[in-house]
């Protein structure tokens, strides 16, 4: 699927709309093929079944070639054998019907809309109980049909993440093409990343590296201190656990513009997972790792080592923090010497620190001292 | 002084007066004052008890005569009194017997018999008569007609409570419509407050007597129970007492009256299950108790033995003496251990051999002297032998010196006793080391006590027991003849020893011909008849014994259906086919039911103990030659461990079937629910799929059958051949019974099906066995019928054959029938087959 989308992005054709339609047809066909497979199972007197990879930590493995984590061989099946399985399949078929129709009509909808839309279906058994269920089902369909959600024209409710930095791009909007410079044509808030970043073409870039920042406060600090200007930085605001679009654009910035990607988060186990999902791919969307993950992304901090080195104000680790760290030690994505060392150090000092803790050394400390020091040490500056 | 004198005199007078007042109390008078003991403590209860006694008698009498009981009970209210009439179709009672049967307490034929009967003591019906006369002042009116007599006899009588003798008010011939039977009419001060118990009694009696027809009429209604079987209960046979079930007094009485001369003969003659072998075992055990055992020790050195015999024998030639001595020594050496009488036997054997060889006679005296010479040598082994036994019996931690000292002390007790015994004529060791177990234990205890005292070590009870056991083991049974019957009968102690010997000997359980269980089949029939449930189970245990009386426990459970589902289950208790109405809480059956964890068996049991809840009836029947009741009123079975154990096993056995049934019900319900949901979801799924893929409508029956692990039956018609395909998607083999009802004559029917024609319809029946995962094809042809030409598209055809398929033998939840004629668009109609009856 990544090849499909990538080639699409690289196609600089005269009629991008026509290209997109082919894509839509392909996606639609795959959905109908899946329905046809169920149909054939019924016709043969078999029990309709859909097998999908088990989406748990224990079933992801490292893909040497792509350098990302993908699903392993373990599969769980949704079979009409049980009442539960039959309900799931019924919902899947209704959703297939809906998505196929949506693609045929060239419309789009959000995940949340799908959930509410199901309420209007005549078949009560096909309605979703909650949005988790519909989200999960869309993920199932993504995996089984090898078509990304975006190509079903399904959007998340909001992404909201932003870009700021010396980059000129062209976005395909509903009102036609727009050329935007991510410093000059945007306000303080930066450039809003669209739901499908593959509608963007990069035109012109003066940036030297990409810095993904977890919190809004830190992102605003960097912008206010002119860090993007001073160091030629593409500042990507992650807004916590990054949305797919954010991860996708990060990967494209790296792959297409050859920019190093650096991740700057809080110094706690949850933030390491944010880094993990950018660099290695998330467990929930490991089927899209090749499309979303940037294996070359590197972690800036806050490292547990920084807490010690800069003597940052800290909070003690809670029980859930410690559990999360222990779990990360067992997480196949974190099985590197660097992470083992950092996590064990954190467990030992039993402390965590936020990005904003750097302010204890003054508001400019992060832009004047911490980042330049860290980035130099990492060979980026 | 005078005062004293007069007091003495007065005292004499009082004693005299008292003596004058002393007199025998008639049994009737006693019970007049103790009505409650017989279940007549109130008007309400008195009526129930009177019915119970009369019905028990009626059932016993009819069964004994091999007649299917037909019992009629009528209760009517007249002014202040109730009149009870109970009629049966029994053999009748002769005119001579009637007054005594009804007018004398403790008159009966069964008290002395070991046989399962409802009544036993001969109190019941006469007590009812007594109750009637005491409360209403009117005599009992009895009509009885024996088979073949022209007329019935009619009596009016009361019981003279002073003499416990019947007093006849009227006696005459009368006519009666019954050819034989007995009718009793009692008037009594009573009430119907115990109507519930009365009705329960009659209903429950009907459950355990499915061979009886019982009718009850009372002021508020009537109840009738027809018989469910024509099979009379197996006739019971009286049995002799069992050795484990007699008391000392009974034994002495039996010893006094027996014709047998020897103990062995007596045992075999008077007791059940005692043959030659058991008698020998009892005798051996009796000898041990009566005479004790002779302890056997290791044989002495050969040379020492020869020398001793040599010295003891005088007046014989040297060669002969030598031969005798060597013969004695050789025989003695043949034993591992030998006791005194074995030494004597060795001497006797040697004497015979020596006489043969040398021609010299070695008489009794010489043998005796030789025995007395050799025995002291044998006895020398005591200490070493005791040591070995003590060593084995005590823990290895014991100090060797202590063990040795203990062994020496025990061995010494035998010597010490010889001294005692020379003056004392008591039968202890006699110098022959002959002693009873108790004496032996005494030796061990005394020796152990000394050891405890001197050596300051503990010798516990277990060790003492083991040492005693060890020594008792090396004891030999004595060859003495047991005392004769007369002697035992005259000596209570000896009789007691015999009784203990009988109790200690393993004897086969008593025979069960004396018992008449209802049998599990008839328990089921009885429950079915009286309770409208969905499920019934029953269990009859094998006979067991308590105190020499054999007994059989049966249990039955009825569940579901119309049974009351609120509150706890109904517990039906029976003893010898008689319902127990009162004192449920005091009954062993109740205790057992409460102690069972019913949740295991699928019944609700709040707190996990006590009576379970739910729509169920649990019945327990204890049949015995002597049911142990808690009181004379026979309302509750006593807590005898053996009986409780059997009750538990019987109930658990029946409950296991219930559990399996409930489990199956649950899984069937789940399956039904699953099928319902899937039957709703899958067709919609199929419709939607056809929509999305823009293909034809789907037939999903195969998939549905596979999902439900079902048996799928489909009919197809092609060129006049009708095919029924039975696909088994379940995990086990299935044997459905298919009945195809077709309105045209079939031919070429496959698989050996039977065909029956009825009013223009043909019933074809197959019963194939289809293995799990495979299918069976059942076929037949319809030729020459109507205008059918192989195609069913001829709309004008009016005699299109009709089909109807009925499936049984497989739970309806597991069957999917898709047998609509092929002319119609295939639909998913599922013909519900007749539900198979659960067992």
C-alpha cells in the first residue's frame, strides 16, 4: 500500500483528480472482493470467516528490510461460528457496503460519523455499540484489504497538528491548489496538517532537520524564541500521541526531503511510546508501519540521563509509570542498548521530568543551551 | 423411743399400703396415657395416624395374599365427630381373629419376623381403635369377609384397657358387596386441620405403591390414584437373624431353645449366611476369647533337646530312648516357632515313630514327661523372640538397651504367672504360655510401665498395641473343644464371648429376599403418575446391613414441568413403602439431603447447604427388616451412619442424572439462543452480501447447520426420485428417525425403510446412523403418480404429491430441516420436529 500511495504522491500528473479516482476504484474493488469472499464461503456451505493479524505487543516483529515493526504470523479470526463473530461480520459487511458507496460517490466521512451513521442502518444488529468498535472495524478492513483508511475516505475527527518551518508546499484543497510557505503564509499557529498529507507536494525547503515536539507549550516556546529560523528547523507539533497524518508527513519530510527527524518529548514512559510510534510504528497500526514509521527518527530528550545531568526538577514515578517502564523493557520495539540503559536508569532514579522543567534554568535555556548541546552531541548541528 | 417405735410401725403400714397399690399396668392402659408415642397426640394428627395405620394394614394384607390392592378411604363429618372408613380388597380376617387383631394391642404376626413389612409391632390399628373409643365412646365397627364365604362377619368391639382384651359389643353375619376384604369404621373426635398431611400421605403412598389403587373421599374433596403397574412387589421371605444383628439377651434365648448340640451346628442352624467356614471362623475367634492362645517360641537347640528327653525318660532301653529323643528333637526342630500343644504333638508323633522302629512303647506318661522336659527349653527363647517383636514394634529411635529391657520384662511376666497360677486355679498361662489377648495386653502394659518408670522413656499406646499385636500373632489357636451349647447358655460371660466372636467375624451380608424394594423402574412410574415433571430419575442401591438387618435405599427425583418452582424442593420420605408425614426435621433423610452440595447438581441451594430450591421432588425410600425409627410413632428415621451413607449414595446417584439433564438443558437453551440470533443475523448478512457483490440470493442453510453443529436434512426431487440428504455436522454420531409422509405411492425405497399406507398417505420410516461429519442419502421413487413427469413446473398438475417430513431421535435444537419441495423457492423454514422425550 505504501508503494501505491508513494507513487501517487510522486506522480506529478496533469490530472491528479483522475489519478485519485483510480485509487478510489481500486479501494472499492478490494472491499467488494472481500464481500465476495464471504459470499463464496456461504455459497460453498462454509462458515464465513475473516482472519486478521492479532494486534498485540506479542505479535509484532521487526521487518529487517523496511526497518519497521510489522505484525507477525499470529492471526485471530472473526467467524460467523459464534454470535459475537457473526455480529462482527455483519457489521463488517454493512461497513463495506457503506465505504464502497462512499467511494463510488467520492465523498468522505469521519470515524465518528461512521459510528453515528450506523444508527441509521435498518439492521439493528449491525449498529455499533461504541466508537472503539467502529474504529477497530475500520482498522480490520484496512488490514484485510491492504487499503489505508484514508483511501476509504475515512478521516479521524481532528488531527490539529501543525508544522512551522522554512518549507513551501502545495496543498490540493477542495477549493483548488494552494501554495503555502510554512513560515511566511501562516500565523503563529503554523501550518495545519491536512488529514491526508498525501495531497501535499513539497516545493521548496530550506530546513536542515525536523524537530517533533510533544507539547504545545514547548512548541510555542521554540517558535517564540525563533528556533525554526535560527537553526533551520521544521517544527512539527505532535500534540501528544501523534495522529496518522502527523506521522505520515514526518515520514515524507524525511524520505522526500532527506531531513533528519528528531523527537523531543517529556522524560516519562508515555513519551517514549510517542517516540516509538514515530520511529517504529504503533502496535495498533503496525500494518501501516511502512507507510507511517520513520525508523531513522532519533530521540532527543528529555532523557533520564538529562534529568541527572541538568539536575531538572522532577516528579516521582507513579506505580503506573513504573509498570509502563517495565512493559517497555519487554516491548520488542525498545530492545536496544540505548533504551535499555535509559529505562533502567529511570527506574533507578525513580523520577520523571517534563519538557517545561528546562524552564527552571530560564526561558531561553532550552533554545540556547539544551537543544544546541543535545543536537551537537547527536551530530545534527 | 416410743416415737421411734410408732414410726417403725407406721412405716410398715405405709409399705404395706404401697404394696397394695402396686399392680400390673395393662399395655392398653399405658398407651391410653401415652397416646402421643403412637402418633395420636391431637385430633388433627390422630385422624392422619388412624388412616395411615388402616391403609398400611390394608396394603400389607393384600400384598401378602397376592392381590392388587384396592383401598378406599372415606372421612365424613357427623355432628361433633368424624367417621373414618377404610376398606380393602384383602383376603379378609377370620371371625376368630378379628377381635384380637383389632381389639388387642401388641397382637400381630410380624413382630418376631425378620421380613420387610409396613407394620411390625401390631400396635397401629388397635391403637386407632383405642383412640376412637376414648374420644368418641363408640366401638369400632369391623366388617370382614374371607374369600369364598357366603356372608361377611360384622363386629362392634372396644378394647378393655384394664386387661388389653377385646370386648365384643356385637357380632353378626352381614352382607357385603366385596367378595373378600376388610372394612373398618371408626368414629373419633378429630378435625381436618391436617388435611394437607392427609392428602400428602395418600398421594405419597400412591407414589411408592404404583401397584395400588387408592381412593380418598373427605368432606372437602376427593383424590383418586389409579394403579400404574399390575406388578405386585416381590414377595418377601422371612430370614433368620444375622450374626451381626443380635443382642446378648436374644442370643441366650436362642441358645436355650436351639436343638443344636455344638456351637458350630447352632451357628449354622440358627443364623443366616453362616456356613461351615464362617462357623469355623466364629469358633476360632470364640476359642481365642474363651481359652486364649498359646504363644509359640523358637525351637531349642537339637542336642539340648535330645539330652533333656534322655533325662526325662526312664526304664527304657538306651537305644530306644535315643531313637525317641532324636525323633522328638527332629520334630521340634521342624517348627519355626512352636507352642506347648505343638510340643506335645511332637512328642506324640515321636512316640509313635519310636515305637514302630524299636518296638518299645512310649506311652502317655513318657510323652508327657518328654513334653515337660522340652517345653522349658522352648520357653528359653521367649526373651529373644520378645526382643525381635518389641524391636519391630517400636521406633528405631529407641535405645537398644531399653528395647532389650522391655523385651526381658515382658518375657519375665510369663514366668511370674506360672508361680501365681500354681496356687490360683484361674485359667491364665498354666505354664503353657496360654493366655487371652487382654491378659497379654496386661503383661505388655505392666512391662511397659516398669520400663517407663525405670528407664524414663515413653512407651506409648500405639507401641504397646503393636507389641501386643505382634505377640498375639505368634499365638496359636488352642485345640480345646469349645463349650457345649448348654454350658454357654448357662454362663452369661461365655455367651458374651461367643457374641463378641460372632461380631468380630466377617460374615456375608444378609440375604435380601426379605426385602422388597420398589425398584427404580417403579419409582419412576410412581413419580410420573403423581408428579407432572419434565424429568425423572431413580436409583436403587444394593442391599447393605446395619446391625444385622439388611436394608435397601432407593431415591427418585422429579424435576421441572408443573412442579412448584418457588421455595425449596419437596422431600418425600418413605420407610418400607410407608410415607413419613411428621417430624421431617428429625429425620436422617432430611439431614442427608441438607448435607449434599446441590449446586453441584445444578439446583439452587442458598448458602450451599440445606434444602435446595427449585421445581423438584426428591423421594427417599428405606426398606429394611427393621427400620430404625426415632420413636414408636414411626415418623422419622434415626441417624444410623450406615443408612445415612446409603441414602447419600442413592440420592447422589439419582442427582447425577438430574445434573446431566440440567446441563443438557442449559446447553440446549444456549444453542437455541445462539440459533435464534444467528438465524436472524446470517440471512441479513447474506442479503447484504448479495447486495454489495450484486450477485444472486444466497442459500445459507448449509453454513447455518455447520455453525450449529447441526444435523441438516434436505429434500431434493429430481426425475421422480426423491432424495433426503442427512448431513451430520455435529461432533458425535447421530441416529435420527425420519418419517416421510408422502401423498403418492413410493417405490424403490432405500436403506431398508418401512412403509405404511394410511388413508392415501404413505409413511416411510428410516433410522439411519450418520457418523460425525458425514452424510446419508435416503431415496425413494414416485412413479406413475399423477401427471408428474419429472419436472415440477406443470402448474396445472393438481395431484402434485405433497411431502411432510418428521424428525425425531435428535434434539429439536440440533436439527435443521430444509425439506420444502424444490418447486418452491428455497426457504429456510424449519419444521420443528417432535421434541424427543428426555429420560
